[in-house]
């Protein structure tokens, strides 16, 4: 059982469609292994063998955007609360979101290592971690295209004061988190400890470290399959094959920079639009 489970875990280098099932098995301790766990492992192996998948990387334009699609799952159990985060980082042509080619850069399904008391908290923690991960990968991509960065330039890139050819867009399906982050005047959530996390994501947007944030229908969110085993995996497999398709309405929000301002941090005019 341990050997087969380790071999299946090795497939997570490319098989994003089974990551949620493998992570669930890895949470099982050796002294708690049951026949049901062995049956689940056999089901995963049959899935891998009957539905082979690969990551496809077609040709994309030079100007691209990192699309960070993130989702979370929260379940209140009898003895403990379990929360998962799933992040899918895609490279897409700049200015396009629907019906476009894409490259899967990275994906992950992990347990949220913070005290999580609600779905709102789980989604918010997932967004914060996804933004941090995207900023790191954006710096790597920037150095590949423009050469190594000094510590000072890396700091300016992180603060949005250094122009980058790679933008970051974040996609979520939690409308309550989207509304809290994009509110004209940020209010204190009912769980007061979450205020700093809301302000953190908003600061990334105001400084243009993150270009914009999208709200997307759950039926189109490809990261949903990274945190929920019962979700269809067609959209996720399509992304693995290099295609991103959307069928429902999308909301976008980003700060509108004043043309006369030289400091990005002075952008205070906000706009909301339906794409």
C-alpha cells in the first residue's frame, strides 16, 4: 500500500486531475489504514491507466499574463475542521480570458495551515497564499526574460514600482471574498482577525502588484476540481491540454490609475466592470 501510494503521488508532477484524491490518501496515517483506503487507491490507479493525460504547451504570444485560479474547501467535522486550498497557475495571452490557449505553469492541492472557522476564511487564506506564490513565479519569469534582478529591483517589482511584461490576474469563485476585497471602504469582517488578510490583497491590487481580480462562476472555475472530488474534471483536463473555456458571466475589478500620478500607490479611483 505504501509503495503504490508513493508511486501515485509521484504522478502529481503532471496529473492535476487526481491531486485531490492523492492528497486525501496521504492524510491517512499508517495505523489508520483500512480496506476502504486500499480500494480508493485502486480506483485512482484505474483512473490513471484508463484516462492518460499530459500537459500540452502550444504557441503563445510574447506578452502574457499569469492567471492564478484559486479555490478552497471547508468541512466542519465532528472532532476537527478540515480546509483545503487549490491553486492553478496558467499562462495566457495578455488581455484574453475566455476561449484562449493556455499553459499550465504550476498547480497544488494542500491543507490550509491556519485556524479556519468558515468558508469565507478558507477562501481568503487561499487567495493570500496564491498571490504570494504567483508573485514568486512572476519574478522568476521576469528574470528569464530580462536577466537577473538586484535586491532593490526585486523589491520595486514586488511593490509594483517596476514595470513587468508579465501581469498577474487572480480568479476566485467566492463572491463574499470578492465583495470584501473590492469594497470602496473595507469593512471589518465578522471574524475580525481576517481584516488584515483582506487589506493585504487589496494593497496588492492598489499597488498593481496584482493587476486585477476576477469573480468566476463555480461551474467554470478549473481550480474547483483541485479541492472537491465530486466536481467534473473536464475543464481542468482541457487546461492541461492547452485550452481555457468559459461559459458564464465573469466580473473583473481593478484600480484605475490616475494618469498624472507618478506613484502607483496614489491610485485611489476604483472601477468595476462586467466582462
